[in-house]
C-alpha cells in the first residue's frame, strides 16, 4: 500500500466508526481480525467477486473480452513437461490482448472454493472428487513417487521395501487436505507424523531425513541430482495424478474464462 502502519490503523478506525463494528484487535501483541471483522472481510471478497462478474457480463453484452481473468493453479506444475499451461496462456493472450491475466497458486481446496465463490474464474488442480457446482476437463498427468531424504534409514538402502507393509513403520509426511495424496496415505495405512499444506512443505519435511513423502517426480528430480533425496522403490511406490481444469456451472462463465479454458484444452489435446 506504500503507507505507514499508523495510517493503516487510522483508516481501519474510521471504517470501524462508519460500520459501528470492531473489525480487528491491534497493538503490541500484533494484529488479529475479530469474528465480525472476518465476516466483513468474507463479505468484501464476495462483493468484489460480484463486481467482477458484473463487469464480465457487461463485456459480454458488448461482445468483447476485457477486464481481468483470475486463474488459480495447484503448486509445482511449471516443472511438469506434460503441463502446457504456458502454451495456453500464449494462445489466450493473442486471442484476448485486452484481458489482464492474474495467475494465483493455491491448494486444491482453496482453488475449488475460489472458483465456486467467483474469486477465480478458472482453476487447474489434480482430480480427486467432483462437485455438481463445477465443470471439469482433463488436461495432463503427473507421476508421484515416494521419497526419502539423505540421512533417512532408507536412503541408499541395499534392500528397499518390497511392499506397503514394509514402509508403515516409517514416519510419513502428507498433505493436510483432501487430495489424491491423502486418499492414498489412508488407503495404504501410512503412519502420518507430519503434515504439509503444499508440495514445498512436503519436500522440506522429506529433506529433514526424518520422513517419507510423495512428490511429483519432475519436482523432486533436482533434489535427486543434488544427492539430497531419493525415490524409494519407484516401480512399486507410485501413483498417477490427472490434472483437470474447472469452472463453475452457474452463473455461466464469462467469455474470457470460456476462451481460456478452451485454450487449455487445445494445448493439452492428445497428439500435440
């Protein structure tokens, strides 16, 4: 904002006076929203999403594509050679040069929630469950392998585990929200001892040498080359993720969102 904290505090105080509510607690102990402040913040996000939807509708009436398009992507997809999101962006910006693209990175749950409430117009996530409020399209795949870090008992082991039972005695780090990662860890009855909320945090836990964890093979490749991480019996301990695009069904997405989703599908069409 390029303004001092005292100025921010004064603006918040003025807003509280206008609303007749205490929005936050601030002082030496830090800053925290009150319950009323959180509700006002949530309603503000909904208001901004409604304004964006109104602007998109007006653009549709004029048969033009302008304004902003918010797209959210699950983290660590840029290094996936099967992900051609960059190609889709290039095609879209050539088709709709007046649209300002906003690219966000988030968790699966946050992206789904954001698309449903209108904060994002298009999302790209690993498929894990379906919602009747969302429309999906297959895009690309990803291979997830089980890794250990240097210093872990399985790092460099001459006899790697030969079945799932053999890895249940080791501490496991998994994602803390509904995802293919969580589904498999429950199915395999792995001993969850640490939780991460993105791939970066899982990688950090693995690099400690104390935990096993699943990562995309393309993301972990650099750590393997550095001798800091190793896949554990990859022919056995692996699973496949299918990434999909998603848009909400109602209200109907704006022309820009539909055009971007089509660019994604075209870029990932088999045979390209």
